[in-house]
C-alpha cells in the first residue's frame, strides 16, 4: 500500500500569463478553490498520508496558503526549487526522492483537473518501473504522446494517447539520475525501450489547465 504521493507544482506557467505573474499556477482557483486543493482532497480521501509538493515560481506562496496539511488530515512536505529555478518534472522528482522514500509512489501534475480516482493500493508489476494513466487526445494535443500495446506504453505506434500527468513510479526509475533539470518524457521514453512502462486508458473527465481559456472553460463546466 502506497503512503506517499507527489504533486508537481513548480512550473512557471508561461502560457497562463498574466495570471501566473502574481499567482503560482497551482493556486489559481477552479470552482472556488485552488487547483492544488482538489488534488490534496482527493489524495487524502484515497488514504495517502504524506504528500510532497515541489515549489519554484512564487513557491513561497504555496506553503503560506496550504500550511502543513493538517486541515486535510495529511502531512504536506515541500521540496524547494526556488533558489535555482524549476528543475522540470523528472528533475523535481529526483530532488524530492529523500522525501518520497524507498517505496513506490504516485505523482500527479499540479495543473490538471480530473475525476480519476487515485489508487493507494496499486502495485507495479514485476520489472515495471512506471505505470502511466493515458487519456484520449484533447484538441490541443491531437497527435498524442504515447501508444498502448497489450498493456505496455510505447513511444512507437499509430494509436496515440495523451499522458495525463498521473503516474505510479518505482523510486528505482529515478535514483540513478543526476540532480539537475530533466524532463520526465525523456526518462520515460528511455525506460519504454526496456519494456518497463505499463499503462491504462482513462476515459473520464480530464482537463489540462494550461491556458486562461482552459481555466475559464473548466470553471464554466463546474458552474453548470
């Protein structure tokens, strides 16, 4: 049973400007509460006890807003990337490994909104280092990211899907990587060559809140 999860919350949010000039993207409100709070509430409901949040752009505002997590019955731990700037997704996970520990963990992008139910009891298969939640391609990513063949994710193939930003990982995937900026996509693609990335398709509600237009769209949806 997993105990820990990580919310990636260090991005600059360039496409979300000017909103992110004064507010870190995870604190932008959806349905009357910060985007990141939706994740915290769902993770707490799923039984996760410790949640690691990495912070960079205007990062100090996030712990000021969220505190230690006691409000939701969880422990929030912060991995601070403010000094050198954001380390990108894989780099952020590598830096946070001491907080994440030696057991498998869940990671979710701080800028997605979905009704996917996080699974604390999920276990990676033998020899599998990552399990990705894929979704049908949205309008802004029509060519997709990866294919799924017999339960294994590959960067080759025609039937493309979009990576949701939600995944279950073994710390072994990251602990050999050097500290520094590194994208998660390149790490996953290298790992796929060794048939070590499994996946599944999620057909529920999922939104990438990457632009002011998409933020307005999801708020309109929730208001209905």
